[in-house]
C-alpha cells in the first residue's frame, strides 16, 4: 500500500531546515515522519484512551469499543488498511498528556480539550474536533439545585489534570461564590465519590458525566444540570513537530465527516464507486490522482467508510439515540444540517 514518501521530506530539507529539526529534537519535539516510521516498524498504532463505555471500553470479549475507539480504528485503516492494527491503553486524564509526550502513545483519543496552553506551552498539536462538548455538573437530586451558582459552599469532585479542574475555579470566582474542591485522579474513585455522598457534585465534560451516570447503580438519584460552564472541543492530540502524522490524523477524521456530507454510508459506499461526480471519484480513490499526490492509499477514505461507516454512523452506533445514553447530535452534525462538522475539500 502506498504511504507518505519519506524521501520527499528528506529531499526538500534545506540546511536551515536541518538546523531547525536538530533544535526541535533538543527541545524534545517530534520530527516530521518519525511517528509513522515508528508505527510501521512496530506494526500498530498506540492510542491512549480512558475507560467509559460509549466512548472507550473493552466489551465482554476484551475488544475495545466506542466512539473514540472507532477513530483509532479508522487511523489503523489509513495506515495499514487493517482496523485491528491498533493498541488501546487506558490512562488517567492526569497521566495521558505526559505519556504522549514521553512517546508511550502515538496519539490520544481520550476526549482531550484543545487549548492554547496545551499547544504552545505543553507542545501538543490537535487534529479536527471530533466532539463538541462543554463542562457540566452532575449533582445529587436530593440537593434540589437547578443551576451551578446554587452550589455555593458545596463540595465538588474534580478530576485532576483536566480542564474541568481549572474551569470550576473560574466559574465560582466569576459568580462570587465558593466551593470545596475534592481533587481525584482515578476515574472509579471519582465516580464513587458522588455515589457515596463524599461530594455533592462532580464536574467534568458533560458527555463524560452522562456516560458515567449511565453506569451508576441508581442513575435516577442524580441529575446532569443543563448549564454548560465552558467550551470543551474534544480533539485527537499528538506531539508537536510531526506534521506528516498530524495530517494523516486530520484527513482520516475528515474522511468520516466528508462521507456523511456526501451521504455515503457503509451500506451504500459501493454504489458511489460508479458515480460520475468528480469530487466523489477523488474522495473514494476511483480517480487515484489525489491519493498519489498525498502519498496515502488512494482508497483510504473508501476503506474507512466500508469498514466503519461515516461520522454519523460512528456516532449513532456508539452514543446515538438508539444506545443506552442516547445523545442528540447537537453541534456534532454536519454544517449542512446546522452543526459544526466541516471538512475541507478533498482535492
Ligand atoms: N476534556 C477534559 C477532560 C478529559 C477527560 O477526562 N475525558 C474523559 C472523556 S470526555 C475521560 O477520559 N473519561 C474517562 C476516564 O477518565 O477514564 C480535558 O481535556 O482536560
């Protein structure tokens, strides 16, 4: 299968470029091409995830399933044309980014929020936003509160290393109220803190809280408040410095989004192979010129859709309205249907 031509990178490296590369190596930043080389020599992609059924969790046979998991499988299809050539490892929100930086993972698909600090100060890059979220509050119904500002003086569980840990302090400061944070790293302990009454509320990404609530022994005793305290755009995170790997991630995600916009699904993708529409011919690799130009298998988008389906299918299968959590699409639908999902053109 065709892959990126490393020689193109080598041939175009100027002396200045080489100096810049050495400087970035000293700073511990990845080089273009390094990640894909490592992935190909080990024969699989290493992905850092969490443990939260719907987003990422092993099923009863130990096979990882979930919304974020499917994007990891899509990447394995782009690189190897094999959705199994990927290893998922659960890591706490606190441990994940340092582990990515240390090279233990090639990518995080774990609901990481894209922030400017993580880009500039911590040295990560982000692929396309795959889930538009916001921070929520999950409260014991017995407290009888309807909005966050009514939690004055409450004890609130926050997960360490998350944006939620920072946002909740801003929220109470902005509202001139106080709260007592209980900072917990481990996800099981975090969940248990609310169920056992150790805290009055938990704060995290709203999707995360909804999925956690679904796991509770008595979900009806708890309420996810409708208010959102922040924007949490969740995106794949990679080490800064390896543009080639970032672009593979970008266009893998865009393939799922563009397919939904075109109305191409797992079921009907083969019928599009005879389409006369030049944009669809390019997208599915029927016209191979695009794939040759970018150095990927010209059929990478076709292979992803044929195996996993488009973005909407991935969403519905794992977290959509016919699943136990039943998430609405909200912002997470194509721009053509009023959402925020938008793929740049495949041309
Ligand atoms: N988006 C926040 C929180 C990240 C986070 O905790 N993600 C959730 C999924 S949205 C998660 O991994 N939960 C499962 C777990 O903690 O194992 C951040 O980037 O700091």
